[in-house]
């Protein structure tokens, strides 16, 4: 069966069983390798993507639920030549160590910042809770998300206050 998905603003058609988890389609069919396989149970967050503005574990989300919905992966946040606010902030704050969790962290942060670009540190911490990092860069990740919010507000010409 074929399923049509909107991934990073592009319509993509894939031949796959509709029960196939989105993570496998992203990595194997679409060659978008940002989302990582971690636990396969929706418990670690390495596979997080954003669907219609909400952070979702792609390893447990079947593609049959996704036709007509907007899927954003870390590859959709920017490019090497033109990194997005989250990417710039994670680089500036040196938030990645091994980097395995970072795409999922960035996508969960992206979902938060879409709704609350001036999120407090507590809101950021709470939003990132479902995602695990074993490298102990949590504080730099929190700093990077707060900085990304600042960059987003600057780009919009908004007040810097929270």
C-alpha cells in the first residue's frame, strides 16, 4: 500500500504497511536520519518529531495516522548553510556531547517554542522531561532552548522580556 506524507513541507509517497512506525519510514524510505532509534517503546525520546505542532515519539506512531498531517523532523529546522534558531542556539551553547538525543530534544523544544517562545526555564525543563540524555549536558540543553527562544523573538522583533 502507498501512504502520502507531508514531511518538512514536502509531499512524499511511500510504499509501506500502514502499521509501519513513522521512524522506520523516515530513516529507511525517506533517508531522513535525524530521528534516532533508541528504545522502540516511546520511552527515551530519541525518535521525537513534531506532528501538527505536537512532539510525538515516531517509533510508536504508525504512518496510517499521518496522512494530511504536517510532520517536521530535525532536518526541517534549517540547513548547514542556514541553521534555524534551535540549531544556532545548540551550537552556541555547545549543548551536544554524543549527539544521539539532540535531534529529539530539539524537536521537543521546537514544539514548545512554537507555542511559548518566551518559555520559562521551568517550562522548558517540564517540556523536555520525556527525553533522556545520558551525557549529562542537560544544563547546556536548557540554556540552548532558552537561547533559541531569544533568537526567535529577536527574529520576530518582539520584546525580550518573559
